């Protein structure tokens, strides 16, 4: 099984830089990182006292309230911002840390394989015809049900088909494949090696040192699991993707926070399962940043009648010296003239009564140097002044398209954020994150549609050292 990467050149320039200056400041993170680091070391009333205190009272140090409330309206009148949010601060010093992408080793890969697939996995040798008759029958039964309810919800789930007849033809193709499927696939003891990516650009096939491993195994209960491990630096980053049930529709969904727990295990029990798996994988530098009960729907379509599986969903992010990184819906910092796009390191896990059903780990990093152990930060009032100006400017499509919109900020937190470095690698810096939901008001039958929910959408990120804006995507 070969992997292919197709590089598509962007035809239009990005409208927003990754770190945009505030109206009074020319600072652009990525261009002036040296100045930002110097500022983090300045003496000020808000600098770290040399008292050796263990627990840091950021509320007192930054003159921050426990709650922040305000109401704002844009110049065009179409964007309103309602803020009624607790201000969440850590209790440790916040450093500035230089980091670099981490490259998986053979030892790492073997540890991941053992932790996720077991000590003696049996690899399926025929990857072109690996699905068993039982797997096909399960899928076909579901497709027949969708066909029977085509006008109710089948056409929504399978919106790529224009007509019922097209979908029925697709179903018949599946039935034909099932007829030739094996009862049990051929297997062999585990043996793996790194394979080269096939990379294509507009100039043709490119040579690359990027490598991957792709494994498909047969478990003792005759179920099939898949694991892929990417070791990349030229055309991507390192990453892992594991599925307990290969070929299933289970995926890490959009977290909207509306589903109650439907499993027989509690959040605490599920957390222990996820944390133990990360410990086995050697990823115990990650800490839980999000835990929610969710439903994983086929095709991410929540239309009534569509089948789903309930899970506990977790997002784990790195910590440095106890300083946290919070979870946001946006996983990438936008590129600029000074740096490439920068993906946040995080691990997403789905857990049910059987254990880990899905695990995805992206963009691992290693600490190169702690450049400032305890950064000097702007006072909270200054952060609010920047927020109240820039939240009405950054990505304000409401005024551009004359479309009424309201941001509802329900959480303000101070945490570490990773941003791309000017000369490669990245920096972890303290940032203010203004998070919440944003209902769109329009004339459609669905009068209110949330694009960010459960306080996971970050509408503005402000560098807590120099006040520059960090644009996420």
C-alpha cells in the first residue's frame, strides 16, 4: 500500500498574517521574535518576583479579575461580541521555550506498535483484498438500511449521489466485492520497515527522505486493526493514526458538547484508560486538555436516523514545567512571509468499554532550550484593550458580507501556545485565548448555526508578552 502526497500551490495570497500587529505596535511574531524575548525578560510591575514562590498568583500579579464582561459592536454594525467569561489562569510560571519538530526513531515505532497492536500481532499480507466477508456483510446491511430510508435520511448521509439509482448501483458493487471476500485473510508474523512516500508536485515526482509504516493486523477475535506511522520533515510532520476496527466509520468528530455519556464507564475511568495507553507509548509528557462524551456519526452527519457510536473523546497536549497548553478547535497557526504553517502538537483519543478505539497523534516536538524561565507579561487590562479593538477587525466577515453575527465569549484563559520560529522550529509562548461559541443569524430555516461550540473555538489569541495577534486556522 503506497502513500501519495500531492502538493498544490496556492493561487491566492492569504489575507491575514499569522501574527498581526496591534494598531499601536509594529511587532510581528516571527519577524521580531528576538525583541519579544527581550521584552519577556524586562523588569516591570508585572515581572516575576525573585521569591522562589511555588504557586503563582497571576490574578494579583496581572491585576486580573476572576470574571471579564463586556459588550462590543463593530463599525459596520453587523458583528457583536458578548463577553461573560471566567478568567482562567495557571498557578505556575510561564516560560518562553524553543522547540523543534521531533523525528520518530525505530525504537519509537516499535513501542507504538507494541502498545497499540500487542506483543505478537499477525499482519495481514494481502492488503488489496483484506476485508473479510463478515466485514462486507456488516457494511452492506447498513447500506441497505440507508437505501430503504433514502428519502428520510439516506440521501443526506450519501449526499455525493444525485439519485437513489446511483446509490443502488454503488450498493450492487459492494455486494459483488463481498462475494469474492475471504472468510479469513492470510497473515504472517509482524515484520515492518520504513517505506518512502510517493511525492508529486507540478514538476513531477520528487525524491524525499520522508518515510511511513502501514500495518494491518488480524486480532484474536478475528477483528482487524490498522496503524500508520509517518516519519516526515520535508512534506509533512511525524504522526500516528490507529483504528481498532480497520475500515470503520469511527473518527474523531467535531466536539460540540451536547451529548451526554451513553457508556457504562465514567469520565475518570476512561481517562485512566487513555493515560495508560499514552504511558505505554512513551507519550507521558502529554496532559489531558479536553474530555467530552461524544457521538461518532457516519460521515459526521447528525441527521435523525443515522447510526453512531458513543465514546469518551480526549485531547492531550504538551506541558512544559507544568505550564499548560489548552485545546482549541483550530489546530494550525497560519503561514506568513517569515515562516511556514505550524501545526500544534496534540493527541486525540476515543475510548469506550473495550478500550482505545481510535488514536491520532500529530506534530510531535522536542524542547531545545528554555529561553526565558519566567516571562514578564502584559497586565490584563492591556490585553483587554487589545482584544476589544482587534476582535472587531480580525476575520470580521460579518461587516464585509453584511451578515449579522454574534461572538459569545465564555472563557478567557492564559496558557502556552506554540508558534512557528523565524529560522525554523517553533516557540512556546504565553498567550491570552478568548474562546466560546459564535451563532450565525440568517434567514435559513436553521436560524442559529454554531460554528464553534463548547468553548473550544478561539476567536482571538493575543501574545501575552508583546500584545501581537496570533492567527489560528
